[in-house]
């Protein structure tokens, strides 16, 4: 009763609190505070508190998209767009960092500099391109009129902004290059490394000569190596996920629709006077080619043209998943006879000869030569086509084979004939002495966007919906879909089993274990996936990398053991020949090895051996040199050190330019990476994607 009494006595205060609370909610709603809270960040990111706006991001994407359309005639698919989004983000970040750096360094472009770029004696290439006369001089009157025209005001503002930024970038590049001057000492050292040479002999003891079972790795050794080399076992954030795919492949109905489309164009194709224009107007995948072709130059998909009369058009047919319809435009007498032939190659052995006789008998009894070639021929490239080689010239085959082929009648089978790489059977299918001109109206088979693609999209969306409700694996089993697994790593667009996919990585960024993705569309499939595990970045556990650790420890111990054995063997040895005889090895020679070389003939990549060749005394037996793959004992026979004073002016200039370019390239990349590492970069893209996902 005491509690109820307190509630009754406090009712008026509770009512007032509720009234004030609802009033505050109405005020916040009117000021759209909740909308702002739900909307998340207004920009896609920040660089040192400077916003990266969606407008400039979309402007970049539109630029890339338009360039893609101009190059391919098609719009980029979802995967390419995802790559463009990542590229645009990276470029915007770098652009803003460099502009901020130029501002900090006081790199500016004055109005007088800008005017010099437009109206000076040596204007910017953009200005020169727009206002150059035929004689190569600048049309100053036209330039001034363009500057003063009121209707060009907005255009000139944009041009000036572009020229100003371009000039600032040039100044920055000049500043960087000025700080990276190549010194004479660097030129001299490079010349010496390129032109100093050594001749030496060596005996090589590969580490692999020590079998693995001779080396044991204890748990304590593995743990010590792992502890001292944790940096070698780092991993980025990783996702393990299961997925189901819906292949966007043309159906039989799609194939028939394309063939029917070509069939309806057959009469128009035959009657077309401007064949080039006809192919263009009907979006042929095969471009018009106006020259005559010899029979041996005609591709397999166009050989049907030899079955036609002039101006006859073939029925539509399929070759390599593309629909074709060819028209023979013109023919002329060739300078020789060509034979179309099928071949069947067998191994050069008694079994091959026996099989050849058997196959000839089967062909004579009515079996298809093409089918037998596909099944038995060891020449895989032609076997896929039933042995068809197309039309050949006499010089395409060895004389003995060519004589037999060109003497045979059409339809006959000849062989077995000996060849350098096997035993051959041939079937003559046609002969001709015509060069031809033809046109090919071809179309790729595309899935119908409504009947096929939309149906698959609906299936994928249904699967995604029921996977949420009934479980991913359960729904896949119920629907008869195969569940596959994959692993994706942050920063690595390539996903084993799926190929390169920036879009999948973008989707994974905001997902947790057990989350099911939206329907993802790639170039050739829809897919839905479920995150099975999210592995954070960091050091991989020892148990996960134990096999790798033990292998590295074993290799290290193998090196130490081999070096020790060779050192003991070398003691008391006076020459390489004696060492080679004692060890059962051979003495090898390396001649004219450059100081800047990293490889040794007969030994592979061994920079330590090259270094020893230029530091050891000549004629003396060296101590053991532990290389990458073997232990070495060596004797330097002779060495010639290059004298920089012998450099010609041209050599000096070439080396300086080469080193300058290397410095600029390396420093530019490293410098930008350092600026990015020091910058405060905030990426709001993941938050934006999460806000866009349905609740």
C-alpha cells in the first residue's frame, strides 16, 4: 500500500515530465535532429579534417564510367564500378594530401604566372592546341577574343582553375626533383657496379643434400623462433564465408532467340549494298574486313564461306558460343591449290602404329574420322575440332606428308605417315583454289534481361529472404543449391574460387559473423553469402602456423649444419680440386660476373657469393660462404675494377638520367605513402553502407 500511495502522490509530477518530454520530442522532430542522426556523416570521409564530398567522388566515378563507355561501347558492370569506387577514393585522398602539402610549403601560382601560361610567349599546351594556326603560330586575336567574350566567362574560370592546379603540381614536382639530385659519387658507384667483373671457381654444397629426417625441431625451438619472428606471421582482417551462386548464362531459349534474330536479317544482309554500314547498324561482333584472304588465312568460324556462291548468305550457325551468318562478297583465282584436312596424331611407338591400323579400318567401316580424332589424337588443339586444320598450303607440312596430302582425292584417308613428333593419319575434306572476300554478321548469346536475368535475380532474392528465415544451409539444401566456401582478406581483392572482386570485399567490411549478404551481382552470376567467421588482424596463432614455423626452423638448422660440415671438410684442404674430390662434388666456373649481379651461373640467385667474389683476395681458398640455397667454397681467379675516369660523356649522362628516374619513381611512391601514413584519414564509407542496409 505504501508504494501505491507514493505513486498516487507523484502522479502530477510524472504527467508534467511526460508532457515536457513529448514537447521536446516534437521540437527535435521539427528541427530534423533525428533525420540528421539517422543520416550519419554527410561526407564520405575526411583528410586532416578537410571533407571528401560525395559530389567530387561521384564526379570521379562519372569520369571513369564515361571513359569506359567510350573505350568499350558498354556500361561498366557492378564489379568494375566497385573497382572504380576504390580507385576514386584513393585518388581523392592523394589529391587532397598533396594540395594540403603544397599549401603548407607555400607553393602558389600568381595571377601573372597564370597570364603567362595563357597569353605568354610559350603558352600552356592546352592553349596552344586550341589556338594554333595551320602554320604552327598562335592566333593571338582569336585567343584574346575568346578571353573577352562574356559567354565564355564560366569556361575560363574552369580553365584557369585547372591551369593553376597544374602549375602548382609542376612546382611541387620540380621541388621534389631538386632535392633528389644525383651526385657524381652515385654516378661513379653505379658505373663501377655495372662494369667491374670477376672470374671465380667454386664448389657448391646444396642445403637440400641434408635430408629432412636428419633434422628434428623441438617445441621449444619452434616457440622461440615464433616469438622472435612474430612480424612474419601477421595477417590482415579475414572473413570465411559460405556462398550460393546463380549463374547468369544464356539459356537454350536465349540461344534460339539470337539465331532467329539473325535469320530474320538474312534477306536484308544479302541485299545490303553498304555491307560495312549494315554490320555496324546491327552491332555485329565481327568488324567488316575489305581485303581478300587466302584459304589458309580464313579463321575456322568463317570456313563456311567456302560453301557459298557469291552474294549467297549462309544459315545462322554457332561457333564457340557465338552466332554467325556469313555472306560471300567476292572471289578470285588463287595462286595455288589449298587442301582442307583433318589430322589424327598418335605416339611414335609400336602401340601407336598398331592403333593407327585399327583406326583406319574403323573409318573405312563408316566411323567418323572427326569423332576418332577427338577421342584418340594426341594433338589436343586440333582434337577439340575433330582434327580439323582448316585449309593448308603445301609448305605447311613436311614434304613427305604434303606430297601424300595434295595427291589424295577429296574424302580419302591416308596414313599412317611418320612425323618428327608422332604418327599421322589424314582425311582430305575439301580442296579449293579461291581467295575470297566475305562479311560476318555475328552476335554473342546474351541472357534475356527479363526472362533470364530477372528470373535469376528473383530466385536469388527469394533464397536470401528464406535463408534469413530458415537458415542459410537449410534453405540451400531445400532449394537444391550447392553451398561453397571461400576466404577473403582485407586489402587483397583476389578471392580464391571467385577471382577478383572488390564488390564482395566492400560488402564484407560491415558484416559480422552470421550475417547474410544482400544479393551481389557480378559479371556472370548472382550470389548470396553468409559470414561464417571474422578473424581480426594481428599475429596468427602458433598452432595455425606451426607447420610453416617448423619448416623455417628446419631450413635454418639445415643451413647451419651444412655450413659446419663444409667448414670441417675444408680444414686441411689446399685446393678446390681436392675439396671436390673429397666431397664427391665438382668444381664450377663463373666468368665475367658483374659487381651488380645477383645470380651465379649454375647456382641461382646468390648475391652473397657475388659480394665475396669482389672482397676476397685473388688466388686464395675462401672460407665457407653461406648463400641462399647452398654453402660455397670459392677461389677468385681474377678481378677487374672499373675506373669511372673511363666513362664517356654519353655514358655519364645516361647513368645520371637512369638514376634520376629511379629516384623520382621510388621517392614519389614512398613520399606519398608517408604523407598518407601521417595524415588523419577518416573513412565514413562503411557507416554509409550500413545506413543504407534495410533494418
